[in-house]
């Protein structure tokens, strides 16, 4: 009998079984504990299908983590830049656009 509470980080456990009624297709119950402690469980016809599903779950989970990290980092960078310059980023962009328009107009004169 599987017990996901016994899984250490990065470990998997699985067990093949045939559900009742007779003639039912064998299934694999699969558990995996990620390195952050989150548990993934599924039931599929084969171990390979279980691992493929786990890999998709990990990919999605890691993309979401990376997106959050990048968003947090971007926000911290904008805040640091605004603090260093002393004005909001929108105002810096508007000022730069204005300067570029002036510079472009001077070239044509």
C-alpha cells in the first residue's frame, strides 16, 4: 500500500493494480514529492504515462514560479530606478520621448 507521507523530497512511489471488475485494465497509482514539499499524484495506465504527466506538472509549476520571480524582480528594478531618479517611470519615459522629439526636430533645422 502506498503512503505519500513517507516520500522524501524528489522521491517517487508507484504501484500497479487491477481495479475490480474482472478484465479491467491494469492501472498505475503514482506519487511524487517535489523539492518544495508539494505532492503530485495520478493514476494512469502505465508508469511512463504517469511520469510524463508529472513532467508536465513540473514544467507548468516551474514556468509559473519563473514568471512570478521575473515579475517580482521587474517590480523591484522599477522601484529602485524610480527611487534613484526621483520620479515615476512613466514620467521618465515621457521626458525621454520629449527630448528625442526635440533632438529630431533640431536635426532637420
